[in-house]
C-alpha cells in the first residue's frame, strides 16, 4: 500500500527522513479493525516523530499520521481516536502510563489503510466531511479538553489564545465562541489575526501586545516565546492551560507572580474517547466546522510538511485519498 512514513530519526533535518512509497499491508490482530483512510490531518506530532522524539529507534520505519477518518469493511464511516490505552486500563486513558498515540507504537494514518483497536473507531457524523472529521481526533480534541475539562471557564468569561493559526488554536477560537466565551487571540501577522477574527475571535492583538484588561484563562501551545506574556495576561486566580511548547519547553516559571496572584498552570494532553464523542456531538449541534487551510492528495504530503515546518499555516493541513 502507499504510505508516507519516517524512515529513520532525523533530529536536525526532519524532512530528510520523510519518505513516500510502498509499505506492507497491515495485519489485523484480534480486537482491531482495518480502516480505509479517506482523509488524515497533519500535526506537529508528525514533525516530532521525524525528529525521533517520543519514539524508539527500533520503531522505525513508522507510518506518520496521528488522526484521520475513513471507512470500515462494512461501509461504516468512522473518525479515529488516536489515544490507545492498555487493554487492562480503566478510566481516563490519557492518564494511563502505558498509553500510546498512533505513530508511537502503532503505524499511523498517512496510508491507504490503518489498523486500530475497534473501540478507537467512532461513528462519523453525517454532517462532517472526511476532511473535517480528520481534524477532530488530535487538534480539536486537544482544544476541547483544554477548554471544557481543564480550564473551568464559564460562558461570558474572557479567554486568550496564544498563536492565531495553528490547528489547536483555531479550534479553541471556534469552540470558545460557540460556548459563549469572550475570545481574544494573539498572532504574529495581520493575516493570521484576520483568520482568527473570521473564525469568531472578538478581538485580536499582535504577539506580546498589552491587553485592554487581564483575562480569566490563557491557552498555550507556543511555549517559551509567549510564556511571559501569558503569565502577565492573567487576572488573579486565573488559569494557564498548556498543551504544547512549539517554541521551546523551558521558559522562566515566574514563580513570584504564580504564587502572589494565585495563578493555576494546568497541563492537558489529547482527550478521552468519551470527550471525542461529546466533541463530535457539540460540533454537530453548534454547526461549527474546522478550518482547513490546505487540502492535498497524500502523494503531495511533502508540501504540507514544508508548510508546517515554515509556520505557514492558516488552519489544518489535510491529506486525502
């Protein structure tokens, strides 16, 4: 079958490990199902895999792609949940110390066929295209958990999203607006800020700009480059929810501000199968859809990776079959 995969870890030049070509047809173990992939979206996690982060050397070659949507053998249209927990685990699978994501232990979705545990294939709402559904399992699920599970925000409160155009950021804007939050967004360029406004942000600001007032919650995926601004943007008792650190993982903790203003810093990773079910239902009820910045056939995957590596995104990058 055709696949896009990482041939070996390449820490300094991730695209040097990016390979497009034939891979063996996957076997289907008991309890698993084969999904004919119709669409799969690109995530920063795929670049980290190319660099060899979060994956052992012996796991290569590894088919990339953390999430996607497709069709089962009986014709059922499904959305994939990317978090695979130990069969013996019960409860929140994101807390399972033995959990894994697609592309860490199991081969990913950038291929004609992907094999996942049967419980990880959820029914696709009829109102979502395969491309839209392919954005849900990683970026949108991450945003949903950050906002509705971790932040404890209430409708009417103010949230700040750092970085205006990535997959998680654009999802946070749409979800926050639909849920009745006042949504503020920072962006490095006028084009990125315009995208955030188009998606529903009430106000947009240049990166690091002084805000009109402090906010109830800040949502961070950028890390070191925006951390100081995030801490200063919070009102006393506010919460900073973190799910990524694309600009670096080691900012100053700013501990004096943290304890004096009684701020909360909360980590968030992916989401549960039940949260993905709720997310799909919420999108259906609220009529919101992910913004797809580029949709390319899988054979042109390198173009999508180049765009992401350059930070040239305006929504999700989706590959189709």
